[in-house]
C-alpha cells in the first residue's frame, strides 16, 4: 500500500510539474504533503533534505495550505526544517484527501528575489507562526539575532536585515543598520536631546534614525 501511495504521489507530482513547467525553475524541489506527513519529495538543486513520511510541522507551508486550503507563499526559517527556503504551496487533492503541493526554492533565488514577501514565518519559543507582512511593525537586529514585531509580539527570524529588505514591499524603510520599519506603523516623528530624528511607532517603540540613512528617510517621508 505504501509503495502504491509513493507511485501515485510521484505520478501526481509529475502531472503538476508538467502543468507548471513554464514558470517552475529547473532547479526547484517539489513536495507533496497529505494529512500530517510528506508523501513525496523530489530534490532539485536546492535540496532541503525532506524525507517521505516526515511529519508536517506547525507553521510550515504544507501545514498552512492544508489548514487554509489556499495558496501560500512564504520564507521559512531554517529552524523549522533545518534549512531556510522560499516556498509556494498550492491546495490539491490526493486520493480524496486535502493535500499540498509545494514548490521549494532558495530564499535568494533570482526568479523570486524581486517578488515582495506576503508572509514571514517567525519563531516564538518552540512554535512557528506565519505573519502577514502588512501586520509587521518593524524588524530589528539585536545581539546578533534578527527579530520582527507584530501586534505587540516579538518573533525571531533567521534572515538578515539585508536579505529581508531586498524582498519587503516598498512601504518598508531602512532607518538604521539595526532597524527596518513599516511606514504605515509610524505614530509620529520627533527629535531627541541631540536633535537626532526619532521615529515613534504605534506599538510604543522609539527607534533612532542613523546618519547613514538620514537623507533617504527625509526624502521618502518628505521631512
């Protein structure tokens, strides 16, 4: 029975691969997940070492697609499966069960690096949470770790601020080597005792604008 499932999953994966061949890069990896496990994995040049029969983890693209039954795009933290990746998941049916087809690429693949993030999956303790990009107030680099903040909560992410900024929508602004902010989350702009610009966020955070980014910040915010 397990062998039949493997054959069926491979055949289904090949069918979808042929349908999507016009845009799927040749070096992409492909996975199918059903229920609580991955039933098929075809490794491409960017191999995340996924094994058939591996349990789906909460917060992964497979988990989101199966639960929500809709297309999901996200960058997944390396702590979730061991290797960071950019994935696009599609809801499909497999042998009458809700399933997910996932196209897997490196986070900086040339095909997708210009496409803005829609979700970023952050980590809190031992849980991973996919957060819509427009809900994120700001990103921070602190103590050699990278974080983002949404709805007053802090989440860890393994991508650097430089990597993140390449893929953020244009309403995100780099104001400091340690901060990227969502312009929509600004409460007001003021100055500190040394007349340096301070940006007050709606969540109460006070973030300094460094001299390196001052001119760009002034231009974009029309100060």
